[in-house]
């Protein structure tokens, strides 16, 4: 006897309508009708519920219905495969999220290392160095490092940019110099590498 016939027989013995059974299980009445007419089969979780509601041992409910047993076995394998795929997807998503966060963190602040990014350098009469840069719209100048060379004739400058999602694109910085310094050159460096040099006389404005 098929599982659909067993459900129908036991439901009839309990004087229970298809609608009443469907309400107890939490499915539609048509689902119960389809099981009983063998148009399709309940899944394993519902079979367990049917066993409890209809008071039929689970092994008796599944006995002699190899098609349902095979379907349950196939569904179990498919669910395991799907579960593995979901876990892999979660792992890949987490790894991608961590990678993006790390990239955003480590690129929040950057030194200008491309000399073509430095557009103008001007030394004002107020002993200030005005630097204009060409940087992406999503970055802005955030500050600088400055120190004097060993002979005092050079000033080393490192320009720092930060990610700026407001897209203000602040691209001009004013660097005040020590009043009594008279450098001959301004040397722009990045990671201890010289990227550009400017003679003080060439950039001086009145």
C-alpha cells in the first residue's frame, strides 16, 4: 500500500476531513488531496508530522513504498549539497567582505607617490609653501610630513591624502615654513623615495 493510501485510510478511520488534517499539519487541503491521490508526496518533515498526527509508526507509514523512500533519500542528498553550497557561499561572502574592509582600511590614507599628481608648487612671501595636486574626486589632501635636510638647504615634504566620500576633493595645501629657514630646494618624497624636486628660486612668488 502506498503512503497516500495509508494516509487516506487512517484519516478515514479517525473520521478526519482533509481540511482538518491540512490545518493540523499547516498545509493546504489540496496538498493532502494530492498525497492521497499519489500526484505527489509529502517531504520527510511532513511525513514525521503525519506519523504523529495519524498515530502511525513511521516505519509502517514508509513500508512498501520504495518510491517515497527513494525520493526522501534523493531529497536528503540534495539538501546536503545545497547546505554545502550555502556554507561555501557564506564563506566566500565573508572573505570578500573582510578583503574589501581591509582594502578600505589600508587605503584610507595614502602618500602621493606619483610626481604627475603635483601640479603647482609656490613659495609665498609669508614663507609658506602652497601646493596644488591633482587627485581623484574621492580623495582630499589631509596633511603632510616635513623635515629639513642635513645641510638645511633642503626641505623634505611628504603629502598625505585621505579617502573623502563627501567628494569635496580638497586639493590645495598651505605648508608654513620655519621663519628663519632659507631652503634652496623643496624635495617631495614618498616612502623615503624622492619623487620631485623644486628649486626655491623657481617657485618663489612676491
